[in-house]
């Protein structure tokens, strides 16, 4: 009878130890999952901010590029007018 009790107690101790280890592993995995979820939320916020900045920069680039083209065209026209005036002065 004593041997059966000892075997049973050994099994109970072994199962208790396994349950303790499983609880520790579960707690670690829960904590890791919480950390990963928090990291994902932070990265999502950064990504959204980056997308907003990209749109803003694209708009500013488009606006600035249009201004540059306009100024470049005006400069070309003024340069042509200036060359035309110089030719007329040279002829006189």
C-alpha cells in the first residue's frame, strides 16, 4: 500500500511541477504577446504618420514644381525678349 501511495505522490508531484512550468511558459507567452501587440500599435501609428507626411511632401513637391516650371518659362520668355532687343539694337 505504501508503494502505491509513493508512486501516486510522485505522479502528483511530477504533474504539479509540469503545471507550474506550463503556467510560467503561459505567463511568458502572454507577456510577449502583449509586448508584440503594443509594438504593432506603435508601428501602425508611425506608419500612419509617415503616410500623412508623404502626402504632405508630395503636395508641397507638386506645388513647388509647378512654381519652378512657371518661373523657368517666364525666365525663358524674358531671355528671348532680351535677345530680341539686343539684336534690334545691334542692327541700329
